[in-house]
C-alpha cells in the first residue's frame, strides 16, 4: 500500500510499504480521510519535542485525525465491526497503570499516540491498524470530512466544557485556527456570545462567517467583560494575555502550545481568583463531538479548505496552500486519491 513517510527533518516520501495485519484485539481500517495539523508540521520540521526526548524517531508515518471503514479484524474482535465506518482515539494507554484504570489513558506515561509517539504508524496511508478499544463508530449523518474532524473537535469541546460558560455568557477565543474555531462553534451551539481574537484579516473574516459576534485584532478588541477565555493560539504572549483579560473568579483554558516557552505571572491568577485549566488530547470529548456533529448542532466541514492526495502532503507540511484552497484553516488528505493536475 502507499503511505506518507517522514524520513528526517524536512525529508519525506510516499512509499510502497507492507499493508498492516490485524493482530489480537486490533482492526485494519481503510482510511478515507486524514487531517493535517500543527503536530504533523512539527514532526516534519524536526521541532517536535518527542523527537528530542526519544519518544518519536524517524522514519515515522504521521496522521492522527482520521476516519475510515473497518476492513479486517483480529482475534478476539467482534466481527460486527467489519464494514463499519469509524474514527478513533489518538491516545493508546498501557491499560494497567493507575491513570488508565481511572479513565485517564490519554495522560498515561507509557501511552502510544497514533502517528506521533512510540512508533505507532499513523493514518497518512491507505490503511492503518488500530486497537479496537480505540474505535468510535460514525453514524451515517457524519460524512468523511466531518469524521476526520472528530479528533480536533474532541479537543475543542473539552476546552469549551473546561471554560464553564453557559448560554448568554461571553467567551473570548484566542486564535482562529481549527481548534479555536471549533471551540467557537461548540460555544455558539450552547448559546454563548463568542468573540475571536486573531491577527490576519482573512482568518478573522472567515471566523465572522461562522457566526461569531466579533472577530478582532488586538488593537480592535473591545473593553468587554470576558466570562471565560480559551487560548487556542501558538503565541508565547497569549497565556498571559488570557489571564489578564478573563473576568475575576472565572476560567482560562490553555489548549494552544506556543512555539517557544510562554511566561505567565501566577500572581495574576491568584489575585483574580482565576482557575486555569490545561487540555491535552481529545479523548474525553470524542463521543460528545460525534453527537453534536450528528445532530447538526455543529457543522465543522466549512473549516476544510482543500482535500489533497498523499503526493501533495509534503507541500502542505511546508505551509503551502494549494491554489484551489478555500478560506478555512484545515487541510485534509484522501490517501487513495492521486495528485490533482
């Protein structure tokens, strides 16, 4: 089968590799759609921290935002999974530590991360093997585009839940990327007034098209009470800005990761009695994202600007947007497609 392989910093190729085999407790999935995210770009550039602390190594096959159809099942797996459309959790815990046993496998010290950590081959390939325990079935109401947005959706939904805002309250989202805009959509669906803070005019215009009340640059940001702030940006100054902006006694949620270490004066949190919450992974939010997509309460598909072939992934990882791309922040890949002419 064909697979996209990272062979070194800035080096990649589409290779013919042996197809996966479903081991005990595993399935093989025919991949229909894969999202490219910032983590994949860091793996490609060589900047990803896991590459420097021994938790990831080249060659590696990325891709952790995916959906597809179960094509084979291994020993011990219910054959009813065959032919089912599915997506799955990125975090694969060890299954026996205190974190896994308490439902926190997404922060298991010994976890694998699909397409990222401990050599677990990802979804930028025609097929992928995955433990059946990680699967979530997709209803017919969710197409392949939305199916591959369940993983980022789970992250965003967790951020909104952590912000603890209710209908009629005002949420500020820092960063109009995929996670930030999905968080905005989830908050809008529950009746919140949502504002987005960004940098570029096109990204803010796109945010406005999703129905947010305001899309602002920093010098335009109105002096309003912010009942919660979600930092979904990658700017090192954003964590401190979020703490400064949020109303006293409320919550800031940190889901974005800055490219360099960020500084946050904890005196700001203490003197304002602010609760700060960090969010890693979509795991506890995946089923909720599926439900909201399936009900039509949230439609994530406008965020996808283009769907590419495996042969076009390297250009996307370099940050090059295809000429035919739309305005959204997300790029998808169809592993069975061929390069667009």
